């Protein structure tokens, strides 16, 4: 059963699992502008863009902030996901959180004024998302947040602050789990337009599943399928201080029992220089989206600090161990595929014995993580914009 849609000044209506009626005949083309900036943004937004481009009633504009600009962190994702070339590229590059946000604000504002979209869509929780949200509402343009309502309740994480800002500035909140809805209501956002649509990141995975299953990228790396630990780490708490040395030491120990494949994030690679690696700890350069999904699907287990990887492994049924004290995705814990290790590298030693006792999940995955979230999101968005247009025509909000 789906969650209700809560409308401003109204009562919960029927579940979004039953698609909203959309009277398109009376609606002019809706101008939608999407802002992306980082690797996970592309994965969350690509299927939404694809669905928007399918609709005759929509004009779409894509802005790429360039927060991620390395080819393996940016361009290859656009290519593999089939996203058209961006209409605008802001080239904000690297820098402090404040500097990235300032660049997005300064460079996105004139584009919004020129394009005058009816609505702006932002995904996730990166600096580009937060800054684009602020630039949008300052111009009085309605904002929609993809993947809203996630909370780690850890304000030391920049991502937590970014997602809170985006939610509180957004008019349309598209969420993917029961916990996300509860968080939004707890923060007094029940007067916004809340839509339970499912997980658009899973839409991207489902759309390319046949392609990444056929890749067998583990063979290319030189590790046996189903017998290696895949590692992805990038958060400052792990890679910017002394903990990285401890993590690598533990991974070296694990590599004695099972091969370890570690596609190293660029900011992590710079800090690993000079640290000795076991021969079976394969530190490789970042790989494309399809290649990484192939490695996930064929891994014995995954060690990560990434939120998106927690979700992908849940859908794939691969055991995931999260090297963090908290997660904004408790739905993955409920699914039984994800386990928090805390910010404690010593617990990496628990992974090999845990994997030996792993039993595949037999229960269905999280509700509406079915590859059709983007379709529901676009249906809801067009329905909302029709409602706004109709209200404006009668002199009501």
C-alpha cells in the first residue's frame, strides 16, 4: 500500500501508487529545469530526465554545475545513462563548501532568469543541490526535491545540512521510504506537496541491468566472481585523517582471506600515496557506472560509506557493510542487506566471517523500488503544475 499524498490545506488523498489523473489537454508545456552536479546526482536524475523528455507537455533544460568534473566522475555517467548534453555547464569545480555554493549561486541565477522555468528539480544532498535550491527560491520559482526526507541526524555532515535546506525550501517533495515521510512530517513539512514515488536511483539500475550483468567486469579486474570484497570510501571523516591508515591496514588483513577491489575516489587516492598495499588489495582508478554496478552485483560483499551504494546493494541483494555511525537510509537496515560498522576500522575484520554465513534475502525489496519511480514522479509533477495553473486562472493559489 502506498503513502498518501498530502496537499496544502487539504487532507490526504489516494495513494500515488494509483497514478494521479492528469488532464493534459488544458495544460501548456511545462518548463522544467534540472540541476545536477555530482556522480550520484546523475544516477538519481537521469531516469527523471528521460521520462520528462518522453512527455509532449514538457520542455526540459539541463544544468550541470560541474561540481564533479573528472571524466570518470562526470562525463562517463552522462554517456552511459543516455542523458543529453547539458544546456548549461557552470564549471564550479573543486573548492570549499562555501566556495562551491557561492559559485553555483552566482552562475545559476542569471540562467534561471533567462530560462524562467516553471519549476526546478534538484536531487540529493550535495553542495550544488543546496545552492541551486537557494538560487531558485530567491527568484520565486517553485522547487522540487528528488530523494527528500532522508536524515542521518548528524549535522557534522555537510550532506545532512544540504538536504535539510533543500527540503525546507522545496514546494514539491518526492520521497522513497516510510522513514523519509515521517521525517518530513516531524519537521512540519506536511503543508508541502508530499509524494511517495519510490527510488529513482533504482530506476537507473533497472534500466541498465542487462548491460552490467553482461559485463563481468570482475574478470577484467582479475578477481573471481562472488569471492571478493568491493570497497568504496570517500567521506572526509574517513579519508581526511588518521583513520584512512587504519582502514587500509584492515583491508590488507582482509586481503589475506579474500581479494579486495577498491576503486579509489580521486580525493582518497591523494591521501593513500605511500601507504603499502597487500598484493590482493587491488586499488584501481574510478570506473564507470556500468562497470561499478557489475562489480557490486558480483561481489561477495561491499564495504562503503556511500548512501547510494547502500541502496544499490539492497536492490541487488548483496551484503553491505557501512563504515559510519549512522545512515540516512534506515530502509536498507530493515531490508536486512546493510549493517552499520560504526566509524571503527577494526570492525572490518568482521566482514569475511559474516559473508561466509550470509543467506540471500528472499523477502521483496523496499516498496516502489521497482524501476518506475521516475514515471510516478513526472506524473505527480505535471499534475501539480496543472493544479497550480488552474488555481492561478481562478485567482486562487
